[in-house]
């Protein structure tokens, strides 16, 4: 029933320009233990597992739909924003939380106060733009942008999760153990990115070869073959200590820009899988939150969200794209499309899983920030593009 309601809600969202992901979240919240559905769900580990699975297919589909000729001109800028941009956002936001939010420390991390590492952990969790949100809103709003802006935004959102995941898991370990090693952090980051890129390219080529050379009698089996290959790609790259999320995105780009058997059938299948995963993931995350607990963290979440949207994200874009060909209007729009979505919420589950004190309150803060980001930025993408004269009307 929730699945069908969400499908109908997406139709309403498309008609009135409402971000569909926001409606999926609210439907989950309404169905939850404090909503009219009364469904009780507090299994954070299961939610993280399902969220990771959903992100695998969302990122792969995003890669499939990305044209190499469109991302090639923005490859350098996209990689800078997905690495340096994420790190800068974490630094600015974490430092802001450390310096300015001491009076709110009892709300966020307990009565002992907030130190710099605690602040950086919060910054790392919400540092990346969300591929599901960006892909979905750009597609549902039928917004066509001038030049290669859309390619840059999709490349950044599809490839910056590895950096956020690595920074978050490292900082969770630092908060838990007190062991700080920035050298190990740098080495791990480089290794994960390298293995993810190389492995993704290799598996993308392998996918193309297998689909073109395996002979099965039923056309419907070809999408099933591709599904198995996606899971295999993520699993092997992860076992090799690379970043599986980056790997499946790269594999999707390689496969999507190749010629292979039953291409339209496979593309349509993965588009449907991506929508199913987005709906399921956001419904589940909506079930996971208790609306009454959001009220207590509203002041701090609003402050952090405003700082993120108007200071941290713009600063990271200005620095990251300092020597790029983009003009001020384009940089301003890139800053505004820094939507936060499911990834920060899923990452916020990690401190809960390892037993960090007051981690559930941190989860509620992140959830509230995501609601603000998707609501304000998601609703205003079209008007902002038109105001800045960046919409392609051709």
C-alpha cells in the first residue's frame, strides 16, 4: 500500500513541482509509530543495510544515464568537487559547530560539550550532495540547464559519496577510540578511490562483453544478468578495500556509453529498479524517525542547515572551482544545488551502530537538516535557474 501511495505521490509531485523524495519521507513518517499508520520500526542496522543496497542501484543507474561526452569536459572539476569540495564542507561546517554551537552541545553530543572532532564528524556526515536527490529532482522538474552545468552536478553528486563515507567512518573510529592518524586517512582515501575507479572501469568493460556474448533464450534474463553484475561489482571492489559505491557508478558510466544487446530493455529495467530503491529507502528512513524528537533539535538543525546552504557549500564551491571557466552565476547555482538526501541519513546511522553517546540525537539533527535542504533547495531549483538565466529553453 505504501509503495502504491508513493507512486501516486510522485505523480502529484511532478505536477506541482514538489520534490518526490520529500513526499516519500513524509509518507514514511505518517506510517510510522507516531503517525496514523502506527508502524514501529527502530532497526538502524537493517535500515543501513537496505540503504546501502538502494544506493548501489541508484548510483549505477545514474552512471548508466550519464553520457561520457557530456561529463568529459567537466571531469576535472567534478572530481575536485567530489573530493576537495566534500573535505572543505566538512571542515567549514565542523569548525562552525565547534566554535559557535557550544551552547547547544547538550542537545547534540551531551553535557560534556562538543570538541573539534565531534564537529568534524557532523560535518562529514552531511558533507556530500545526494545523487538520488539530484538525479530525481533534475529529472522530475524537467529542468534543462545551459552548457555542461547538469553534467557537472550529476557527476559531483554521483561520485562524492566515497569521500563522505570514508571521512565519516574514519571520524567515527576516532571518536570511538581516540586514535587520530591523518596519514592513514590520506592513504586509505587514495587507495579507496583508485581501486574504485580502476575496478569500476574493469567491471564496466566486463559487463559489456558478457551481455554481448552470453546467449540466453529469454530477453527478460538480460536485465537479470546486469543486476547480478552490479552486485558482483560492488562486492568485489569492497572486498579489495576499494569504494564499491564509486565502482558501480563508474561501471554504469562505462556500460551506458557502450553498445550492447537489448540496451533499451536493460536501461528501462534499471530505471524502474532505481525508482523502487528510492521509494523503499526514503519510506524506511521516514519510518525510522520519531517526529516528536525532531522538535527538540529544530533550533540547532536550522542553524546548521542555514550555515551549510549559505556559507559552507558556497565557500567550498568558490575554492574548488576557483580556476574553472564557470562564471559567478553558474557557481552560485552549483552552490544552491547542494541537496542533502538519503546518504547523510544513512551515514548518521553509523555512530548509533558503534554505540557513540547521544548518536540518536545526532541522527535526528541530520534528518532535520535533510528535510530543510530538500524542501528549500528542491522547491527552488527551477526558479533559481530562471532567475540566474541558466535555463536552456531550446
